[in-house]
């Protein structure tokens, strides 16, 4: 009895230490990818290029094979992007606002500079049709600044999003109060206006003057890279199971850095773990690892790949896309599960046997990550994300220190078993 108890304690201790070791490895990768030296893995200070170079080094370290004959793991492509490499400044009355925390700018904004400008308030609460909106727009002048209150009215009645209406604004400076979370993005074009979205709870009560300095740099052909490698199969090397994850993020908005730890340093780290594991444990089928760039700008890297595959796309057995896997406290969600019923059933069967994650939720198809373009080409594909507890997303608070990695060791075991059976 005592020997049996000691054996159980040993197994529990070994499993616990193994899980902690996996999480430390993942945390190191996430911390590196979301660290200051990567500049948000975006379009300023060569952030995305530095991340691509890091992934290439890891691929070589693990022993993955490149698809090309030149020993490079890179697939190059380009796309337009609007960037903010220098000054982004806002002062309301006498209060200097903090970029990223107090405000964000419309990602397609154009340059603007004023040291002191009168701020005119315009309430949009009665703008309920296009005629009323057209009359409002006639008031706007380049040499004045405008505080646009109740901009969500345009969403309700004219079906504009809070940000899409900015494309309607003429050249000038606009301040849009926004209640709640500030969520930034990437733009592949520019608009005429310079638009600041400011958290309403930090705005001064009386605002008559505004100072702003916004410098943008539109890059019509930003050069980026996908990072591709594989482990050859032992029996059917021409048939592939593919793990994908996007490694790019939003980069910098002036001095504000968007780290992107959860989105998607976490998914990239899990993909790297899979690469390291399968390089040491080859499977019957080849396992490919595709780290995509340009996802935040509109799934550009994965779209480029499916239109320029490095091996016949019909040779893909299955695609497992990993995005935002830094916390699975409440389990995971599988996007495209309704179409891929057999794969979803296999995931549940494996999980019911071993209890790797608390719950596996199903969700229909969505074009919100890199699995989408594979699905559109008829390739079986799913997108897995973790159901965590913190709301940090596309903001300056998405840091490695905020990730729990709860149940992520279980997710990795689930993925390893699933890849071997699919």
C-alpha cells in the first residue's frame, strides 16, 4: 500500500514538474516575442522583421527543414500600410494625454500639427439620416478642431462603425470620446482626417483648447515574410498536417508599444513548442509549421501563401491554426467546428479520455484568423483559441505578465495527440 502511494505521489510530482517546465518554456518564448526589442512585431523599427529572424533561428535550432533550395525559411511578400514611427501627441486644455492608455488614433489617420487650437463641440445625437450628416460635414474646417460627441449615433442610424465614419471626415483634427476599452488596429490605406479616440473618463471637464502633433508615414509596399518549415513524415512525406500561427502584431503608435503577448505571441509560442516536439518525434505524415505575417492587416500573409503554396495545397490533410492561446482557464473554442465535425469529434474524444482542458466549445466559420483562406480553398482547417479571463486585446496592456497560461500545457498535449490521429 505504501509503495503504491509513493508511486502515485511520484507520478503526480513528475506530471506537475513537467507541466511547470512546459509553461516556463512557453512563457520565455512569449516574453521574448512580446518584449521591447520586438517593437510590437509591427511596422516600425523593423519589429516584424526581428520577429521573423527570431523564428528562423528557432526553426534551425529545432532542425526543421526549409521548403526552398536556398536554406531559407522565408516567403517574402509586400503590402501597403500606414505607420506612426515618430510623434503622436495630444493635450486637452492643460492635460497631456497618454498614448495607448488615454487615447488611440484612427489607424488610417493623416498628419496634423497644432500648438493651440480652439476646440468646437458638435453633438451628433440627432444625426439620424444622411441629410443631417451631410449638413454637419459642411461645418468642418481644416483650421479648427472638433469634439464629436455621441458618435455612436451614426452606428445606430447610418450603420457606420465608430471608426468607419472617420473615412467620411474631411481634412482636419477630430476628437471622439469613447467609453470603455480602446482597441487599436492596422490600416492599409489613409484617410483625409486626423482622428483621436479618447477614453471619456480621463478627459478634462472643460475643454476649450487642444494641442496635437501627429506624424504618419504611409508605406505603399511594406516588405514582410512568412516563416515556413517542416518535419518530413516517416511513411507519407508528401502528405502534411499543418500548424499555423500569425506572429505579427500592431507595432508602435508613436512611443506607445502594443506588445501582443496573447495576440499572438502565445499562439506562436505553442506552434514553436509543436515544432520542437515533432522535430524530435516524427510522425507518419509530414508536419509543417507556418508562421504568418500581415494577419493584423487583413490576413494578408496567409492569403499570399494559399495563392503561392510551397507544395501542392491538396497535399494538406489538415490545418490547425493557433491564435490567442495564452489562457485556457475556461477551456478552448474551435472555430469552423460545425464544418469539421469529424475533427471536432476527435478533439472531444481525446479530451474526454484525458481531461486536457476543462471544455471544448464549438463555433461556426469566421474570417477572423489565418485558417480562413485555407478553408476557402477547400482545405480542412480549424482555428483554436483559449477562453481566458482577462480582456486585454489590441491594447498596450496585452503583456506577457498578464497571461496565466492556465491549461495551456493540457492544450499542447491535446494537440500532439490530435495531430497524430487526424
